[in-house]
């Protein structure tokens, strides 16, 4: 299974980018995992939130294939404990999913078209995080899930 993290906008902080890269290197020990960064939209001050979501949605949907399993990281998604997420991930791997796409949208979330294409929604917390920090938090949780599945001592419960 290939895992792709599709994100809107580049990471502004060098430190955040380094953390993401560190977790991706660790995850790639278990499976291929890559990040696709979509360019920031230009002149967003002249766009409504809905127009920005629509344009970002068009860019996102171009990155997703018909057979891809798409999970939106969304505040209205389902929350899991780390062990539950690991079990969910194992089920996706066992089901024959070839490409699992986790999508982190822009500051206003997703367009209706992106929501319609999604297979599931996942929330990391009821708290709100910047879409930059969510990248690090999710990469760490994905790495944690693989260590749980492989009975490695990273996760303590």
C-alpha cells in the first residue's frame, strides 16, 4: 500500500518541515509514504472563503485517482485513540487498498466536491490546529500506528 499525504500550501516553517520529513523517513521503513504539496492560491484576499475552498478543491481532486481511498483530516471527522487508528490502518492494508490518501486542506476546509469524493473523515482533536501543525501531528500519529502494528516500544499504554 502507498500512503500519500496531500496538503494545500507549502510549510512556512523550516522546523515544521524538518519534523515532517523526519517522520516520513521513519514511516517509509514500513511502507511508501510521500507528501504532495499543492501550491498556495494567489490573491486570496480577493476571494471569498467558498471560492477559495472551490479552487483548492479543484487542485485536490486532480491529485486523487478513482481507486484511491481518500481520508480528509477534518474537524467534523471521527476521532480515534492511537491504537484504534492503528487497527483501522491495518484493515485498510488488509482490504487491498493500493493508495491511501490523507488530505489536509487549507484554512477554510474543503469544498462540497471534495467532501463528496472522500471515503472517510478523521479528526485529530476537538481543538483547532493550524493546517501547518496538523501535518506534524498526523505524521507522528501515522508513524505511531505502524509502531503499534509492529509491536515496537514507541507507544506506551
